[in-house]
């Protein structure tokens, strides 16, 4: 097992990783920007190193600064968390060159899955159904027009290196396509450093269903059931996730689980990972992309499986073998996660910063809170708006929902507007309760 792990991230996920390391008896090194000196992960880690000025590119995205921090503190491994450098091939490679184990898949696997168009090709070859579209990235406008005609409008233009819900455009005609193609390419270049885009059929009123997998270095791959992330903003950012999904049958669960395992095996995947799918109105499921990292919403899977995904991810990286097989994975009860973000409902849910004057986390049966908040903490303006994840477990969905309402009602975050009021409305919504929603639910009903 590792002796000391550097955590190349901030916020709640840095705290989550420190907790996993501590339970495994591993020492931790936090890194932080000048804007994060008073952050909880800095206080909680055994050691902390300042890696630069506030902007992400100068600190949490600085490969030399982070690798150097790991070397001078004598770390033997690096955990990248999510976002930031978690899916950056050069970071994983540089860690390995420096003799640091990157806690995630091999750099070559990250590279294969990072280009979302290429990932779809690989999965299709492995026998997994994928959302129809261009085979690989779009090479020119004429090819795009031809493909769009074949698929039928509307179609999606998506950035091959996109993520976080960004870099996705819907177009409804040849004219719109021609107008949006250069814009999409420029936006992709600016946001993700690569201009490539691909085309995809627009799935009407879809649900987002994803499958968690764990794969060790010995070829053992298991899936841990699905998460339903259909409650999203208009900008395709997930707000609320749950497991199991109310929209699929046990047969479908088994089918997509089998696809996820087959897809992961076909690329020799190692580590925790997620295969994302869309479910259409006819009940057909298509592969959309793979995230080669731990996800924000991993906690709901932890609550229904009883497995600690962070600890398994670390153990697998340390060369341990998964001691359980697919038949040993039992899904119990129902779990829901709400992403409590610092966002202002009066300003179109714009992210906001400022001092959290008072913070009180909810508790009691079936409630888990992953957060970096404390009373008096100042939320910096530079990073994403996630403040806390409130996760509840119940014997069934109704109990999980009742506990979530109770927990969010108990929670106190003073000084900043949050998404809590929005969640309280969602949790009481008839369509949400009935489980009949699609990704259009939040934009249509809550104008967000
Ligand atoms: P998850 O897939 O775990 O639900 P999100 O899509 O909410 O995660 O993204 C988690 C964080 O990672 C967010 O801060 C998001 O902006 C960032 N992120 C994810 N993918 C990318 C990417 N390709 N480029 C830049 N940031 C990304
Ligand atoms: P990211 O890399 O940003 O996570 P994804 O490809 O996973 O992007 O898509 C994010 C969300 O965008 C999906 O959950 C879904 O709501 C919407 N979306 C993406 N592709 C399509 C599509 N072809 N049809 C309909 N909705 C889509
Ligand atoms: Mg995605």
C-alpha cells in the first residue's frame, strides 16, 4: 500500500480523498492555491503545499508545480479527484515519469476515452450500442451536412474533448448547422484546447443513465449498478442523482451493466470509471461517453452497494486484486444526492462567492454530507460552485426523498444563496415523484 498520497484537487473531493487515505493508514499531502489557504482540505491533510496563484491554470492545472510538490514531500502516489487534471494524459504520464503512481487508469486508456468520438467508435466495435452520429470527429462541413441529413434534424454538435456539460450545441437545420459549426469549433478550442467536434443524433426527451465500474489490474471488472442523472440544468450540468433508476427494468439493468463491463474489458480498463448512456422514449439505451475518473455522484453508489469507491480506487492502484465478483455485488435500498451549489436564483443561478457566516450540516439516520464548508469559510470566486453534497439513503425511494427533504430543511448555509430551495421544490414535484421526467424537466419547470 502507498505511504503518502498527494491530492491534486480542492473542495469537497479533496476532503473525501483525505478521509479514504486516513482509513487506509496513508499519509496525505494537500496542495492549494493562494485563494485556498484557509480551505478545509489544507487543514485536514497531514501536510500542505501552496502551488501558485488563484487562477486554476496557475495552480490546480499546473503539472510542474504539482509533480514537484509530490516529489519534495516524498509522496509515492497522486490522486487527481475529478475535473482539474483528472483526465489529462500529460499529467498521468508526468506522474509516472516522476515515479509517482497515478491513481486512475493508464495514460493510454485516458487518451483513448478522452476523445468522445473515438470512445464511441471503440465501444461500438466492442458490441455496445452507441448514439448514432459521425464515426469519429467531423472532418469538414460537407461531411457534417451529409451526416445531419442521414440522422435527421435536430442534431447535436459536441466538442470531442468536452466535459462538465459544456461544448454541446443543438442545431435544427442546415443553416443553423453551418452557422454553428465554426462557433462550436472556436468554443471547443477556447474551452478544451482542441477544436474537434463530432455530430450526434439528438435523442428526444432522454434520461441520463450511467453505470459505475471497478476494474483491477488482473482483468476483473465488476459493475455497481446505475445512477440516474436526469435532473440536469439547461446547461447539462447534473443537479440531483439517484440509484437505482426508476426508469429501467431489472433486465435493462443487467443489460447495461453487461455492456459497461464488456466495454471496459475491451480497452483493458483499470481503476474506477463510469460509462454514461442515454435512454430514449422507446426504452433503447445508447452509450454516450466514458469518464475515466471518480465522479461527483459516486456517493449514491457507495450507499446502495456498501462499498467505499475511493478506497477501492486506491487499493486497485496499489496493485490489490478485487476480492469480490459480480455475483457478490448487492444493491440495497435507494440513494439520492443533491448538489448544493453557491448559486443565486435571482441572477439566473449564477455562481457566487463570499463568506459562509454560519454552516450547520444535517445529520441523523440515512444522511451523509460531503463538504468542505465550515462557519466563517470564504468561498473563493475562482472555482466551481459546489459547496456540499447531501446524500440520503432509504429502504425505498420514498424514504430517501423524505430524508432528503428533512436533511435539506435542517441544513444551514448563511451568507450565500444556494440551490437548497430549488431542491425542495424538485423533491415535492409530482413528475419527479412519479419518476416520469426527462432531461427537459428542470429547464421546463424551473427555468434553470
Ligand atoms: P461528473 O461527471 O462527475 O458528474 P461533472 O460533469 O459535474 O462531473 O464535472 C465535475 C467537475 O469537473 C466540474 O467542475 C466540471 O466543470 C469539471 N470537468 C469535467 N469534465 C471536464 C473537462 N473535460 N474539461 C474541464 N473541466 C471538466
Ligand atoms: P459531458 O462530457 O459534458 O458530460 P455528455 O456527452 O456526457 O457531456 O452529455 C451531457 C448531457 O448532455 C447529457 O446528460 C444529456 O442531457 C445531454 N446530451 C448529450 N448528448 C445528447 C444527445 N445526443 N441527445 C440528447 N441529449 C444529449
Ligand atoms: Mg458526461
